[in-house]
């Protein structure tokens, strides 16, 4: 019974994220540190624009490493924004002083993935829940206790007296997550950022916790940012869903529309990956090929293109894709063919530097061309070949020139917004 | 509440077995005996530590053990038994004070250093490592030399010089546990709740990082007794008329040994050995129970069911 988006949600934005970026500096080994040079940055969140309306449930969905948690933590100012702004009540969270940030956390609270780790092992349930009040200046222990009892009752931990003096180690996972929820709502916040609140729990209590969160939303008028990698729970829970990939929002729209009519190939792949409970209707699932690329050096063009079944010329093909295709080809060859071909093609390590022109071979242009030809005839539907503009001779080897790529921006397309070159601006 | 406290206190006993438990019990008994002597010294000791006469009668000079003076008397007419008992009080005072100073300075420094990191952390770690790398007894000599000039040969001066050599250990343990504990989700949860750095350190990290301090305290206590005695033996630190101190008495007993006066050296020496042994046993016993990396779990031996005799083994036997 997901609550449907109310039309006024758009008119009453509570959180307004504009072009937010959160980058982490990667520190290299001892030498790099000694010379103060850093070996790169991870763009955990890279230019995200997102509005959360009052009373709405917005889902952030994506695979591991897509920057969901970082975005969620940035909303509370737990990680500093590199760029962009987060407007909450018209104030920019990204610019706030530490003191202001601590005050704002009265209104935006967070629920964590692992309830076992989110509670201080040295504090009882009463202390842990009441500490939020104490931090915000409620001195009287009796007053705090009254509020704690009230909050614990709201999250369904009753009889409350039984739980007050318990330590986290005496509670089950579901009970711990209820305590975490009690701690989050005790300050009467407006927004709750829930970072995979059910993924560490037993199957049997997951639905109960989600239902509890929906009840709390009704009762307290909360707004949720719900982070998950599980589209099925997002469907149950969210009014709108933002699909994230490598720090970007690639598609965002109402839940029904996303499920009924997914636009982005990544969204479609995620939807296909949802287990089908009814074996009669289960389709053969082709899971996403390949791994999530390294966030420290994302692919050129659209960062999803190396895994995209529908990628075409403009998606940003480059040297690393060539390496991946060659190596994938070799996994299918017998040992002697592999030996001969790898000899002809030469070392591939230089292809790891992203470029739209890739040089390979060293034993004559013709033999290298021949290998490419063989690979292409073996897998003609491989999207990679659509990206190859031409192949030139280059001394003892060849030069593969790719079509220039384009980085798709988030554009609106019939009620949803999608960042994919397959959907040009519909105006 | 009460039951939890008792359970916590009993933990070292319930969780140990065999040798470890005996070590702990023996250590506790020995240490407790000395603590009782120290606390009740005015009642337990027959005379004062710097008393050379009783009821108008002067004590014999270097008199052998006998009915009046069980452990004999020394060249300064002092009663050896009384000095040995009062010595326990001095030792206890110095050790307790130095541990208190260590905890009061080392724990907050380690907490702040580990939590904030950055240049402050680097400088503190460097300084503490340098102090730690220095031969500790040499350091104690230098410090007690400087501090006795400043504060006089008092218990506080000696306690402070012991503090200087043990602080790096407390600092290190607390700093390292803080560095790992601050990454815990519950710390981020506290931050997400709006807690300030001070609150996080006091209410969330402190309780979780001081757990190894009691073990460190007992282990260092044994070492501190030896260092204290060493300083006294070198004539640094506390003077005989200010307080009874075993090391200092041993120093004076050195001259007696040649002339067959054994009792002035034996009893203070024995006291040092027994107390150090007791404290070491307690420290090791606690370490065994509280430090999970050292604790050997009580494992039940795995009993394999007897296997039916097979033809292969039969052939092998031939
Ligand atoms: N403190 C940090 N320092 C350096 N890199 C970080 C830090 N936090 C996150 N990252 C990197 O940022 C990227 C996004 O991380 P994030 O935790 O936001 O992903 P996520 O979508 O929440 O993934 P998951 O589903 O695994 O929780 C990852 O590549 C991660 O390695
Ligand atoms: Mg995460």
C-alpha cells in the first residue's frame, strides 16, 4: 500500500539539491604522500539535482558504489559537499557552520543499514534513545525518560519497561533497528534518511520494519529519503525513485512510471534482476554484464556505456573498452590461438589510459586488422563495434579511432527524467 | 544494576580456568595482603617508620631479630618490621598516584589525538614514541632528579617521574583504539544526531576505549614498584626520615651485608619480590580474561568416533 505522490509535493519542496558533488581525495602510497601528490579523486556524487517534496518518499536506488549513501550523508552535512548546494528550509546545508549543522540535525535524521553497529555497545536503550534529547539540551532525566518511553512505544517496543535498561547485545536485529528508529524520531524530525534500513535484517522482520516506517510517516508527517539497492522494496515504499549509477542520477520519476515504463537501459537491467516470485512468469534473466567501473576513473561519455546492451556511437567509446573486448574475446579462444594473438597485439596496459584513439599491434598492420576482423565477425552484435569510427594503419600496428562521445545530461521525457542519449530532449 | 556490577567483577574468575585462575587468585591474595598492610600501617606496624626509641628506651643499633623486634633493627635504630610495613604504604601511594596521573593525562590526550588526527596527532605520537623508546629507568632518574629539586623528595615528585615514563603506554593504547572506534557506525550515528565532538568523545568513545586501561594499570604497577625501589636504591627520591621506602633501605643495608647483618636487607627485598610477583600475576590474569586476543577459549576436545578396522590398515600392519 504505497502512498501515492500527492500533486502538491512538487509545489512544496523540502529539500532542494542542486548540482551536488561530493568528491573524495584518494591518497596514494607512502611516496605519493611524501610528495603531497594525490593519485586521484573518487567522484562519489557527481552533479546530482534532486528535489524532495514535503511528505514524499523518495527512493535512491543503485548498485553498490553508486554513491547512494554518500548522497544521503551529504543531506545531513556528514560529508562535505565539493560543489553545489543543498537547500533545506531555504538554507544551504553545504555552507553551514558546524554549529548550524548540529542544529539542523534535529530536523533531518538518519537510520543506518547495520543496526548492530549503529548503537553504542556501552549504552542502554534508554541512554541511547535519550541521548539525542540530551545533546539538544534537555537536561532533566525525568523529562527525557517520558519522551523515550513515548518514542519506544511508537516504534512498537512494548512493554517499554522491559527494554529501557537493556544493552544492544541483548536485543535482536529487528529490535535494534526499532531502537535506531526511536532514536531518529524522538526529536520530531521532518526528514528521515534511511540508508538500507532493512538489508541487514532477517527476511521475516523486513516487511514489519517497512510497515512500521510507513506508519510512522503517517503518524508524524515524515518525509523519507529511502536508500536501497533493492527495487522490490522501493516499489512498495516509494512515491518517486531516483536510479543512481556511479554518482549520477540516471533516471528519476514516479514509482509506477519507472516500473511500468523504464527508460534507461540501466533501469531496465535492474528491473530484470528483481527475482520473480512466480516461476511460471519468470523470464530468463540476463543480468548486467561486467563489473561496476572504478569510480576514481569513470568511463568517458555515459558512464554506463561499457555495460549497456543498447549503446551506440555517441556513448563515449574509448581505449579501455577495446581492452575489455579483446580480453573477453580471448577467454573464448584455445590456448594456442590466444598465444599467437596476444603476441601480435602486444602489450595492452597502455590502453588503460582513457583515450578516443587506441593503438595496438606491433607485428604489421595487416595481422592486427585481421584479429579485429575475426573478433567482429564472431560477435557482430557487440555494441562496441558501433563505436568504432575507423581503423587506420599506424606504422607496425593499427590505430582504432572511436566516434566522439557525449555525456548525457538528465532530460525530461514524458513525466520522468532520464540521462541517456537514446532519449533526446522531448520538446 | 547491582547484579551487573557483581557479574562484571566476577568475570575474570568465571571466564578463566586452570592455571590462569590460580595465577589470578594467588596474585590477588598477595596484593591484597600488601594493600591491607599499607592502609592499616599505623595499626599493624609496632612502631613508627622513623622511630628509634619506645617508652624512653632506645632501640638497639642493628640488633638481630628477637622478641621485641621481630625483624631486628638497623644502624639508624629503626625497627625493620615497621619500616617494611610502612614501606608498603609508600609504595602504594606512589603507584596509585602515578597511575591516576597517567590515566588523567594519558587517556584524554590519546582520545583527542586519535579522534582529531592531523598534525596534533602526528606530533603527539612522535613525542610519545620518543619517550617510549628512551630507556625507561634512565628517564625516571632524570625526571626524579629534576622533580626532587623542584618539589623536594616527596611522594608526589617520585609519582610524577613514574608518570612520565608510563604515560606513552596509556596514550598509545587509547589513541589506537580511538582511531579504530571512531570509524564505527555508532559514532557517525551520534554525529547524525547532532552530537558535538566533545560529547562523542565523552559519551561514545571514552567507555569503549578505556577498557584496556585496568590491565595496563596492574601490569605497570609491578614495574612501577621496581622502578621506585631502583630510584630509592640509587638514593634518589624519598629520604628515610620522610617515609619508609624499601629501595632506600636496601641501599643502606648494602653496607651491613659484609658484617653479617642480613635482616636489614632481606625483609625489604622480600617485600619487593612478593608485591611485584603479586601484581604481575594479577595483571597477567586480567590480561588473559579481558584481552580477547590473548584469551584461549576453553575448547572441548573433539572426540572422533572409533573407526571400524578396515582391510587397508590391516595390510599396512603386515
Ligand atoms: N570516506 C570515503 N573516502 C573515500 N572514498 C569513499 C568514502 N566514502 C565513500 N567512498 C567511495 O565513494 C563511492 C560511493 O560510495 P557509497 O558508500 O556512497 O556507495 P553506495 O551506493 O552507498 O554503496 P553501497 O550499496 O555499497 O552502500 C564508492 O566508490 C566508495 O568507495
Ligand atoms: Mg551505502
